[in-house]
C-alpha cells in the first residue's frame, strides 16, 4: 500500500514540475519563433556584406599606399627646396641667411605636418581589423543559424512557416538597397584611358 | 655634430624620413633605419649604437617586444630608448616606463619635443 502512495506522490511531483515547465517551454518556443526570422535576415545580409569586406579592406590599403606615395613625393620636393636653400645660404649676407633659416624652419614644419599620413594609415588599419573581426563574428552567427535551421525540428518548422510568409520582392529590394549603398564611387577601368575619353569628344 | 649612432625603428617610411630629418637638424649624422623589431635586432648586431627611437605599433615584432628584448640583453640594456607612437593612453605610457624606456613621444610631435626628449635621454 505504501508503495502505491509513494508512486502517487511521485506522479504528483512530476505533474507539478510539468505545470511549471510547460509554460516555460511555451515562452521559449515563442522566443525562438521571434528570434529565428531575425537570425535569418542577418544571415542573408551577411551573405551580401561578407563578400564586400575583403574589397573594402583592399580599398583602405590602397588609400594608405596612395597617401604614402604622395607624401614621399612631397618630402622629395621639400628636401630639394632645403638643399637649394643651403646652397644659396653659402653666398649671401647674414641678413638674408636669417631669412633663409626662417624659410627652412617653415619647410621643417611642413615635413612634420606630414605625420598625418602615418597616423591616418594606422587608423585605417584599425578600421580594417574591426571590419574583419565583425565579419568573422557574423560568420560564426551565420553558421550557428544555419545549424539551428537545418538540424533542429523547431528550426525546420519555423523556416517552413517563414518561407510561406516570405516576400521575394521585399528581399530583392533590401538586397538592391544594400548594393546601392555599398557601391564604389571610384570607377576605374584599366583598358579605358584619358586618351580614349578625349577621343569620344573629337 | 653628435657622435652617437642612432637606430630608429618605424614601419612607416614617412615617419622614418621625418625622424631622420629631425636628427640631422639636431646634429646627428650617423643613423641606422629599421622597419620593425626583428629588423632592428638584426641591424644592431656589431653596431655601436648610442640611442634607439622606436615606434610601438609595427608588424613582425612591435616596439614593446623590441624593448623587452633589448632590456633583457646585457649588450643592449643600457642603450637609452625613446618610444615614438600614436599610443597616448596612460596605461601604455606606464607600461613603457616600467619597461625602462628613457622617453615617450606621442605622434604627432614637433621637432622641439623630439629634440628635448633626445637631449634628456642622452643626459641620463
């Protein structure tokens, strides 16, 4: 008899736990149902944006290389001005030497102002590393989302519902908007020179 | 003319040139240039260098690692080192001081600032 009572008590405990767990599972399911579309959207955006990251990083490096080259050219000119002034300084009166000295100090100030090139390059490099790190994080999130979508029953069910609700026009519009926003403003063509452009006006 | 040979380490050709011009203006005439820490250690071999100016952020081996290498080597530990860097946070400076650098200059700097730090480092 006591065994029967014990079994009944165990069953009551089980039902009590069930009463607490079932609403929790309901909430959890609702949460997953809300989060999945968002994850799905992030995943499709990621596919668009991740392909642009390497190109964006290369562009930042191009900026660094171009400013580096331009800075070196400016420095060549400044050095040449300084050398010229040194030569002139050898054969002029003291009064003029003072003037030349002032000009050389100004040249030195211009040289020092060119430190901006190094500082800007470091900032661009930092921005590139941040982009890369975010890209990697989104990559992981995307893989995790894919796993939930494909490997879990809940994921499959939600995805089936989502595909019924999905609006291909909206998806296309968002993708076009993204591509438009990230379109390159500098459009170069190696096989179309200034001469080719001028020829069109002849 | 100042007799000390100076090693300056920076991955930016622009900065190396600015430092070189400043050193010339101050009166130094004997330089060794290096692009990063490993390059600096290789170029230091067999040289009698009296002052080192080093950037912090560099590829291969950064300035902090270079200072650690130099301070851990009996041959180089007494050479005064000045850090020239974009890292101006207090904790960066404290780290550098603890490592035993003789001076710390934050970019962008003026010729006067660099000159002052070099003179102070050489007097120590």
